[in-house]
C-alpha cells in the first residue's frame, strides 16, 4: 500500500503525543485523522474505513480495548496498533490476543514508529492483494461456469465458494429448481485441489431405484438380469475427484444406508460383489428439498444428512436476486445471438417484476424463445410472451388504489365473505368440509357465517 493511499486514524488523549504522531505520519506521506479520546475515535470508525488505527489504551470515555473491539466489528481488515504506558507490557500482550496487530510503549522512538507502521501497512497491502487475487480467481471460475451475479445474496455465495472448495469436506448445496446448483458444484470442483481429476455428476431422481445402486457402486457379472459383464460404478470413475449427487433428497432409503457406509468407511462393494473397494472421493450433494424436514418426517436419514451437510451452501432464488436479471439477460443474449441485441426499458421492467418460479432456467428459456421469435435488435414489451403480461395484469389488479383512501375493515370483510362463499360453493354447502378447506374450526366457521348472514345449502 503506497503512502498516498494509506488512511490512518490516531486516537490519543495526550495533546503533545497526538501532535507528534500526526506530524510524524503526515511527514511520511500518510493521510492522518486525529481523535482526542476513545468516544471520538469510535465515532470516526463508524463513518469511515481506515487502513490503520493507532490508539492509546487508557483514555477518557471508551478505552483502547473497546475501540479495538468496535474496529474488528465494523472493519475486520483494519489493523490496530496499541500504545501502552511504560511498564505495562501485560496490556500490550492482552491487546494482541484480542486482535491488535502490535503494541508500542510510551515513550517510543520515532524510528520504531516508522518501522511498525510501515510493516503494518505492508501486511495490509498484501492482504488486499491476496483478497483481490482470490476474487479474480472466483470471477474467472464462475464466468467459466456461467454463474452470473453481483447482487448481495450472490456475492455472499461466491465469497464462500473458494473457501468451501479448498476444503476436502463434503458439501451440501440447497436451492430451488433452476437456480444453478450444478454450476456451483462444478465451480467447487474446479477451484479445489481435485480439479485435475474427474467431476462426475448423477441425478438421483432421474434413474430408477433398481438401477441407481449399480450406477453408483457398479456391479458384478451375473448379479442381476442383464448384468452380462462387470461394470465400474461412479464411485470408481470419480476416484480422487468429485462425485456430484444431484437431487439427493430423492435417493431411496436403502441406498441412503449404503451411501452412508461408503462415506464412513471410505469403501464400498459392487452389486453382487464380496470385495470391499477403497475410494477417495469428495461428495458434493444438492437438493431442492428441505432435508431437515425430510429427516423429521422419516424420508431421509439423519446420520447421512449430517455427513453430507458438513459445509452447507444456499443458492438464492431469482426473486431474491432480481438485480442480477439484466446481467443474466445480457449473458443469454450473447449465448443465443450472434449480434448485439437488447431489451427495451419497459420490457426489462416486465422481466424484473415477474416472479420467476422456475428461476434462472425459466429466464434462460424465455430469452431463447424471444430471440427466436423476434428478429429486431430492440426487444419491446410487445415481444414478451403472454404469460408475463397476464402476470403483470394480475399484479396490478391486486395492487390497491389508495389515492382516495380505503375502508380497510370493509375490504377485509368483503374478502372474507368471498372466501366463505367460495368454500361453500366448492363443497356443495357442506360446512364441515368448508371449514376444513379454510383451515378453520367448525365453530369458528359457523360464527363467521352467522356474522355475515351466510347460509350453507345444508345445516348441520
């Protein structure tokens, strides 16, 4: 970090000491801010981010320890140097245990300050460079895997990817269908120490139960009808690499037990085999189900869940990252079109307002469809499919007009009556069934019907 970009906060209640430090640091070319006590220092770090803070420990108001704690909370990358009185080395040691970069004693030597500050800023610069290199590595990896996103939820996910990738632990990726879980799994493999070995993927929901075990673990000749020769399973194909088990929540219970055994023992047997085969693979699993709920309902083994959920990653649905829609649309245009094309502002607004229950996959399909049908360079709202229009119209119909005010109690009463009448109509006037449809107790339904003077076709 060059001196002209280093931003230093000096917090010192002793006027002469504060002035000496400021003159020294400004003479070195740093941008210096001075605070006369701990409270003022905390006020500064709540407003700005500093590369380095130099603070006394004992001051009026907040102590140096409190300021250190606040700095770690607000800006964990900011380095803090503590100033201690002569003969109180314990305070300096304690400060370093709490996260301070270093400490110096009063009275201090000018050259000592220069060296400590220079070393601290060099460390800060290196940390920043490492972080930038890491983010560049992430950016390169995710671009290769077509993971697009600058929204806050996606940035949190992408910051986790290299950390999880560096680990050898199993990982569980959760998210709705169409969010891109397999792309995240591929990025985990590509950034891992196993990247030069195989990445093998299988969808547990798309293969019949009778064949899934053979696909995973292989089989021996003659072990079942049609097994005309020995066959390697994906556990062997993925040796030293990564095995991606997509839709793991749909794996049958009997196979869950065999998968658990393979994970725990690092070995498995082929179907019809008697010999244990050792395996060294990393399992990355994904599901659109809530596996905790599946465990509670008995649909998924609890012990397997904890074996897979060592490091959880959640891929956000598109409705929670709508800021990424323009980026995704631009990416899909480049993917499907050989010329520069774009959506008009009103057409893009329609895409931004839509709910996208199919997530990124639905958006990709829609863009591909529009590019085929529309040959214009500018795609307008007239080119957007009818279902998007219908969704927008329905949304507008549901949005209340409050320009003239509204009688909320009357509106709610009208809505309640509509649901009561609809439930009676759907059940042929059977109040017991109507109560069930509305999630009400029978007595509550009867009270509401009496309140509005509504009668069923039949009275119980």
